[in-house]
């Protein structure tokens, strides 16, 4: 797997979160010669919140996590994640695998069963060889390390070409509060919840219900605004644990919410930057729509259009395809009020190509790696921004022989 | 442009429709060295019905046709179609071009302005050099020929790799009634009306309102059930002319409706078989859904999924991606009641891979050119069938440099 041309320089230095420890191991679930299982342990006094895929065929681990999140509570907790096999559409054997892994984690760590959250990512519909995981639990438990987050991020990768992390330290009431998150995901990324795996940790003091509510709101502004291929996974999971170790209550803090938003948006962008076969990172800004919901419809119609995405891959300033996507979005639109921009270049307005637009300027702009396409609908104040990547030969290559 | 591997052996022998004449010419609208404009003349006593794209950015010729269809009426009529430029998103100049072409057709043929229907297909957002068309009208008019339908079908092609035609002769009250149709379309094909250009002719006697109503119903069962890339064109047009020359009234005839349905389904399938880069023709049959609408949602979610379509391109019997697509469709679904088949092979049932399923059987099946994927939802009686093709390197190639 070649590194994505849109990858950042390296894995960032993340703040250490007091009360959180990580371990990773090579269990050979599917892949050879790499780590594929991570264990995270959260200290006494932790709360856990989660957001999950809405797929009606979601996996056994997702269903198990949903139940446990609803149960709420506070105390020690553990996350166990494997890559290579998603344990989705695996019938009652899927539940058996989850139960076996949860029991093994509980045995090894002493965390109660109902505080053990598991995720699985990879191929759908094949039995999970959970024995390969459970046999490694003792090793994982003894390897737990407060500085092991990068190794954990590597272990959860599937078709990802780089490990994804983001962190912030924010000062509240004069004291530091830390947030660190990791994510995996490069295909099946569409905005119906994260469509990826994301784990975020903080030492903030916050109630489970406040964290759950904040996480839902911020997911809509971040992970639900990205799309790679419009497909939605059966396994997507965002889990966040707060240990409270900082002693700083962030329940009403706008600064904390902003910092968490930024970490989530960073991770969402990194997932797009690792989109299968991606060579361009594209921001689609829609303004002037009848409503915010309409703006989002237009943004996603553009961001998901195979014709728009192949034009971007070909560095073709094909604004006609943007018009096509606006037209098919189902949003209220008046052809003659649209303004379309590539970066700062006004390409089309008043239902026609702009008199000042020079094709060469558009073509030069499209050669950049990071692009911004703006559409002003000219109707009212509805706005939305979504992010996507281009559609290339690389996407076909990766997905035409993923299983073989 | 290489011929699609899914192309039929050749253009079919179509029945001659009394009262309809065709001509084609090379006007150089955009392409060199090929015909790019067709003229069709319908004799005295003809009625014309039409169905159009629902895009909110639809083209000037589409808007003009819609108005004229609503006006109704009976008498001589003409269709003028150019390829290479869609005259879409061309502001008020788009209307000027339509008016100029309509006037030139009227001058040359003597057909009244409000009975002249035009279509344009090709690049969006560039001014249509309509002078290149109007200057050819006298030539076109003198070339009109009852047997010119294949030449007309060739002139309307854009990225199509073969001309598309279908016909039927049906006996009603002991007398023959003939139907012949042509179509173009290989990209931007998604089920929101035809997303292509289709022209159908018959010598049946039928009122304009009956024909209009029949055409709408049959479009939902044919052109609205195919998808290539989920994108919707700004120009899509289905026009049908009935000359009445057979003298056979088909107003209530089920046999006529069935024959017209078959012509429309043939043309819809030919469009899929010429899908950009297509190497597989795929029927997706959904049964047992809560409602027909739910079945359609599931069928389209499968048929539009980039992950399903790339797996098919790779001849990978990846039924896990079918489960993913069912899950994201938004239709009511119970994972454990799904039955998935590739052809007659039961792949998955009861929420798990079928105990009798052998991966080799699935892999062998996927090597065929024509595939059928069936999903039984196991819930109720809702059914739908949709058709699509695979997503290949060819699609990327064609669309990453269409304009250049």
C-alpha cells in the first residue's frame, strides 16, 4: 500500500491523557506481519459515550456497544478493537465472538463485562477467529502503556495508508485539559455517522450524559460532513472516554467543546486525506441555500458525484458537472442565481460562465492538491461545508480485489 | 472509443413507421468526422408525448419541450437533436439558441414552431454554436428518409460506443401496429427519468393524453430502473410520436402497452450495456421487502454502491458489500431474514453465509458477463428489479478527461 499523497508529515505528538493506557499486538486475525488488535484501559471514575452507524445491518460489536452506552455508568472501562475482520453479518456466531472477547478482556484487566467495548473492522460476513484475539489478552494487558497511542492507531488500520491522530490541550479555569484521538477509515466513508472507527480520550471531568450529547452534536458537524464513496459501513463506531483525571469540570465549557470539535474535524479530514486512491482533498462550501439542510443536500450531491470526482481527478475545471450535481440534489435551486467558484475564481454566475473567467485560470487552480469548490445558491442564508476526495484509478484498484 | 464488450451484435432491423422520416448530418457542433445532428419529421395527424429530467438545472431545450408537450395538440411535428453540446447552463443565450433552431426547422420543414421539439446533449455550460446547425437544415430536410432511423441513432451519440435501437410489431384486432425507438446515453444515467435521450415512434392511433399517461407509467418501470453512475443529466428527454397511420386505435390495448414496455426496457438495457467502462451487465432483483418502494431503495442502494460495483468489476463474489448496501439503503431490514443469491446460488441466509455455499461456485459465477444478484428481505411482498453495470478503470478514464 503506497502512502497517500495527501498524508500529513507524520503522526502528531499527542498529549498524554492521565488515566488512559494503550497496547497493541499482532494476533494474525487476517493480516500477517503487523499489529491488528489494540486494547485501551480507562481508569476508575471514567465515563464513556458513543455514536454508531445507523446501518440496519450493523455488526454484532456495534449492537453490543450501543446497549452498553445506553446503560451509562462510571468506573473502569476497556476498548478492544481488531482489524482485518468486521464480525458483521456473522449471525449468532458474531454474538458469541463478542461475548468471548469481552469475557477475555474482563478476565485479563479486571474491568467488568458491561464496561468492555469492542469494535471489529475489515471484511464483512466471515466468521471472526476470536481465539486468535483472546489468546493475546494477557500479553496486551501487561503491555498497557500511557504513551502507546500511536501503536494503537496503527493496529486498527485496514486499507489505511497512515495512522491517524489528533490532539489539543485547552486551558480552562487556568488549568490544562487534554484531548487525544485516533481514527481509522479510508473506504466506506459516507455521512451517516462516522463510517469509520474513532476513539477519543480526555482527562476532563464531564457527566456521561453531557459527553454523549456533545458528541452527537459535534459528530453532525464533523464526521457526518465527510464522504469518500457514499457507502456506509456496518461497523462504524465513535467511542469517547473521559477519565476526569484533570479535575477540571468542562460541562459548560465552550472552549472544551471547541477543542473537541477541532480534534474531531482533524480526524475527519485525515480520513478523507486517506480516501482510497485519493489524490485531491476537496472542500465543498455551499451558501445562500433556502435552508441549511438544502445546503447540505447540495454539498453532498457534489461531493458524492462520480462525474465531479473523476473531473477533479483529471484536473478538469468542469463546472458543468457542478451544475449537474446541484440540479440533481433535490434542493431548491434557481439556475440563474447560482455562483460557482473554484477557490477565489468566479467561474459561473447569472446562469452562465462568468465573463471574467479564463479557462486557463481554472485549469491551473485544479492542479493544486487541496481544492475548494464554492456554490452560492443566491436564495437565502442556508449554509453547509462538506469534505471529499477525488475518484481515481487507485479506488478501483483497491476495491476490485480487496478480498483476494 | 472501443466498442463496449456488452454491445449487441449490431443495430436491429426496425419496423418502418409510416409517417416518420429521418435525416442526419455532420454539422461539426463539436465532433469532427461524424454526424452530430438528426432531424425527424412526423406526418399530419401525429401526437407527441414526452417525459423529462427533474433536474432543477435542466437545459433550455428541455424547458422548451416541456412547455410544448403541455400545450398538446395534433398535426405535423419535428424533432431536432444535436450531440456534442447540451446547451445547458447557458443563460439567456441558451433560449436564443433554441429559438434559432426551432425557427430554422420550421422554415425548412413547414412544421409550426410550437410543434418543433429540440434536444441537445454533450458538454454542459458552453454556448451552443447553433449557426452550425441552422445552416444544415435545408440539407437535412431534403435528406429525410423513412428508412433513416439507424443514421439518426448514430448522430445523437456522445460517449456511446454503439447506436441503440429497438422495435416491435404487434397485432391488434388482426392488424399490425409498429413501434421503433432509438436512444443515446452511457454516462450520467441514474433513475430520475431517463437521464438520456430517447425517441420512440409508432403508427398507432392514440390520443395525446393517453400516450402521455402510458409513457409516464412505463418510464417508471424501465428507464427509471437503470443506473450507471447515480448522476442525473440536465438534458434528459424521452419524446414519443404517434402518427396514427396504421389506423389501429390502441387506447385500451394491453398488447400495445406491453410492446411499448418491451421497446423501452430494451433501450434502457442497451444504455446500461453501454455504461461508461462497463464490462458486466447486472440485474438486481429485490423481493420480500416491506413495500415496493423499500425494494426499490434496496435495489438502487446495491446498484449505485461503488464498493459493490468495483467488487463486480473484480469478479469478486463479495456478498458482504451487498449486506452493507442493504443496511445503508434506509429500507426496513432484518439482518437475520435476508437471503442473498448470485444467480441460483444461495450465498447467505439466516444472517450468515449459507452452509452449502462454496466460494469457488460464487467466484465462477462472477466470471459471467451477465449477472443477477437477488436479495430476499424476508419481510413481506415488496418487489423491484433494477439494472446496472460495474465500475471499472474505463469509467475513470472516460470521465477524467471528457472535456479535453
